[in-house]
C-alpha cells in the first residue's frame, strides 16, 4: 500500500474491505489486550467498557468502513501485566483468530521497578512473536498514558515506554504512542492528575479518545 502507515495494518484493512463488499462475509475480529485502562475502568469503582478506547476505535472504523462488520473482544483486565497476558494469550486472543490485535501494557509492569525491565522486554517480545507466528493478525503496540504522579516519577515509566517503542521498531510493527501525546499536554501546562479519571492511572473519557485517535490514524486514507 502507498501509505507508509497503513502497511502495518494491511491485513486488517483488506479484511475490512472484504467485509464491506460481500454480503454475508465474516466479521473483522479485533482483540484488545491490556490492563484496567483497556477494560474501561474510570473513576474508582466505575467500569464503562463502552467508553473505553476499544469501543471508540470500533466506532472510528465504522465511520471509515460503514458496511463492514467489526467484532471487538475487549481482553483488558485490571492489574494485568505482560506475564498475565502471556498466560492467557491462547484463551483470550488466539482462539478468536483475530485480524487485528492491540497490546497496551506497561503501567503495572513498571510498578515492579527498573530491575524488571529485562523481563518486561522479553515478555513483550514473546507476546508479539506469538501473535505474529500463531495468527494472521496485524499487531499494534500502544504506549500507556502517564501516571498522576508524573511530576515525581523517577523516570521508571518512561524507561518501560522506551522499551515498548524499541520492541515495535525491532519487530517493525505499528506503534500508537499515547504516552507522547499525554506528555505533550503536560508540556502545554496540563496537570497530569487532571488528565486521569481516578487521578492516578485511568484516563478520563476524553483521554480514551486519544487512544482511539492514535489507532485510527493507521487506517485513514
């Protein structure tokens, strides 16, 4: 494809086009792997998967491919990290034979400290490798949003984000760099906690649109 961004999701785009053009064709299956952010946890005790970025992203896809059938499997789980995703990759993702998979992790892994970085790198690489070798899905890595204690963070989260970026470069897969967008807002004067519904780690409803917009960029002509 001529668009350098869309080449990363060419299989998913082809599936969307086939679904749009054929009566009774199969739906396009999208699996979102992640933690509480992906699941749709907002304020303390409030879960709204319809407001989370996987559902918003599906709406963006529907606007671009209005006749395509898109099925979303939200495989986000509160407290999840790369180890947990590896343990349930077959059950919650591969068995669905997805056309597209997004992976948004890092905040919970970062809680283990920088000494966990090598294991995080290995785990994330394994996830990407298995997705590419055991499915026909296009894979998009997503960097997480910032934390509410961003101003006092010692840089640990940033180190994990840099690892996510490096894994995407090495594997030559798509990267939706949400962390960079959030950092841009902070540089413009936004208070980190004000960008988060629970003022620590969960994006606001508006924040979820950042995720969806970052993803849809790969699909726009």
